[in-house]
């Protein structure tokens, strides 16, 4: 399993670097206002994706070992098509996406959601290598196409990024489908309705929690645009992306953790892997946050442009929240892995209401700094709730979370074993 973890982290590291470069390109060439438009575009796609995952999505990882793969996949594809249309229409009516980009959001959402079905199957089948390969192809393709538009065609427009996103997600879908198709062993249509109900049952819990969590993450985007404008949103979104890059370790670990726990009935193993991953996630996130904070403000201005001179303030205000979420995501995936999704829904709901209340109080008064404080407070309170639930469910002691020298000796030992096998 450790080899899988390091392979996944390596993949996430490559995608994080590419994502950074893409953010830098967009910021330098399009400025804060252009970056603000891109943030709203990507947020619209993400919201569509969450609606689509009410049937299918991450819940597939839990359902695949238990139900027909063909039936699960077919129902997920059909719902992805329906939800992409309905979701985009609702976002347009509510004026939550740029009106001129409505059709583009529908197309990218549809392609991405089809690909997400494929990769969820791969994850549920524990085909982590193929999952990583398909995922990294998306970022490489976006990077290459965007670079071509900016440097060779000199087309410095938001549309250049959108075109790159379309092609990147299409390649992501095509490659993931090639791997996914090999997992289908039988084609049968009987009993579809009962499976649909099970998919909605598990997917609804998971995605209602995820929608609340996304609002926890991104409600401040809409509040910032309303009170401060798209330029301020662009500045804040870049600061958020730099800060959230520190979740590289926690997201990689939680993906492996979820796959393992979903296929395990060993209570002690599930508890142990969660505690171990919490320790690693927190330790490495602290280290990453330290290095991010000591980077001089002038370097960020040089790297991006003068529109982003407040990025250090944003990172400082988000720091405590980033640390909180680095462990919260591990607890969340433990609960999802054992099928207790409703606890995540409650935790996300708590965070959402904190964001809703503090956002409208602090952002108009303190601007971007208020947004960062709001987000950090929300993340912290959600993390505390999930921590309490985990402790009650597993009867662990607080002292079990203390990071000891033996923890690092263990991971170093496993690394050496992996190197020897190569």
C-alpha cells in the first residue's frame, strides 16, 4: 500500500506543479480580473459536477464492490447528461456564472462528469495506477494547449484557457474510458431501478455533504464578487489556490485511505490507517505552510504581476484553516469509507453556516482579509466536529494523535523497502 501512496503523491505533485504554472500563466497574462472570470467558470463546472454525483460520483467507490459495474456506470452516464443541462440552466438563471460562458460550462461539465464516472470505477476497483495516469493526462493536456495559445498564437484571452480546458478534459475522458472499458465483464439491464435507488441513497448523502462543503470552500467567491468586484475575486482566488496546494499530501492520502477502507471490514486496520494518515498529513502541511509563508511578497509580484500584491495577506489569513482541513479530510474519508456519510453532511453544514454568517459580516467590512478569516474559522469548526465523531466511533485517545519519532521511522523504513524492490 505504501508504494501506492507514494505513486499517488508523486502524481499529485506533478499535477500541482502544472496547476501552479497554469495559474501563473493566467495571472500574468490575464490579470486579476481575467483570473476572477476563470474562477467563476471553474466554480460553475464544480457545482455541476456535484449535482451530477448525486447519482454515481464518489459513492461509486463504495458501491462498485457490491453491485453490477455495468448498471452503475450506465445510470451514472445518463444522470451526468441530465444533470449537466439542468445544473447549467439553474446557474445561468441564478446569475452565478458569466452569461457569455453558459454553453462552454455545459460542454466542459458534461465531458468532465463522464470522465469522473470512469475514474470512480478505477478507484473502486483499486486500479490506482490507471487512475493516476488518466488524471495527470488532463493537466498535461491543458498546460500544452494553453501554452500553444499564449506563446505561439499570442491569443491572450480567457477563451484560450477555456479551449484548453475543453481539450484537456476530452483527453482525460478518452484515456479514462479506455481503462474503464476493460473492467466491464457483463452487460445486463435487469434490476436497474433498485440499483438506482441505492445509488441515490448513498450518492445523496455524499453529495449533499460535498455541496455544503463546496459552499464552505467557495461561497466567499460570490460574496467577494458582489461586494468587491471581479478583480478582488481574482486576487483572492489565486491566494486560495496557492494555499490549497498544501493539501497535496492530505488529498493523496485520503484517496488511498478511502479506497482501502471501502474494501475493508477490519475495524482496527481502518482506525490505524486513519490515525497514521492524520499524523502525516498534519506534519507535512505544517512544513509546507512554513515555506509558503516565508516567501517574500516581492517574489509573488514578480511571479504573477502587481495585481496580486495582497497575496501574502490572503495566505496568512487562510493558514490556520488550511491546517484544520488537512486533518479534517482524513476523518471525512474514514466516515465515507465505512458508509457513515451523514456525519460529513452535518460537518459540512456546520461549516457552511459559519461561512454564511461570517462572510456577510466580515467581507464587506474587512475585504479580502475578512474572507480569509471567515474561511479559516469555518474549516476549524468543521474539523473539530469530525474529530469528535471519529474519537467517539473508534474510542481512540487524544494521545494517539501525538506525532512520535517511531512514526517517521516507520515511513522511512517503508520507503527503503520500496526502493530495494525497484
